[in-house]
C-alpha cells in the first residue's frame, strides 16, 4: 500500500487509548447547533455560544484538559484515591490579520488532594511527574496541538 493510500483509507475505528483511526460525525440540528456522535454511539450537543451548550473552543479546552486529567488520574490513583480532583483548561481567544482566529496562552491547572498517610504521600510525590509525562509524551490532544499537526478540509 502506498503512503497516499494509507492516508486516504482509514483504519477500523478503535476506542480506548491505543492507536488507530478516530472520528466523530456532526449533524446540524438548527442554525449553529449540532449533535456530535462518536463511533461508540455517544452523543453531545454543541452550539455557537448562544445557549448553554459547549462551543467548539470550549470542547478544545475540554479535550486538552480532559486528556491530561485521564493520564494523571491513571498514574496517581494507582497510589491513592484522590479526595479532590479538579482540572481547569483555559486560554485566550485571539484574532489577528496574519494568524486569523486562534487560541493562545493555553494552560491546564491541576488541583489534586490526596488523603493523609503513606499512599497519599506517594500520590503527592508522583503528581509533578505525572503532569510532566502527560505534557511531554502521553496526552494525544495537547501533543497534537503543540506539534502543530496540519488539518485537511475537503468537500465530499
């Protein structure tokens, strides 16, 4: 199979954390609103910000923060179950003549608390390393944004 054929023939859908093809499908429900469905049948409703539905930018922040949250949870909860686990994704939406609309100053903030005792101590000790591992190699979403992966848009 040629490189071009490999890029145009999607692999079977997969789930979980392993490699493989991923996709979502958006169906318009009204002006500026869409139902999004994944390959497993999960759905969310997104909008333009005129309702309380998530906007695409909020979903980008959710994806970045959520991906790292999952990584950090898998690593730290092996040592102790957190008593608080809050992650915030934030950034500034910018517009300029050269770059167009984009997000900048993206930041993920972790607020984790673990119980007192040896297990909690081990989880607290592991937390900075878990965050660094997620940032530097594990989180597919933030790694993709940081690497600046090209996006192809086409008409079917």
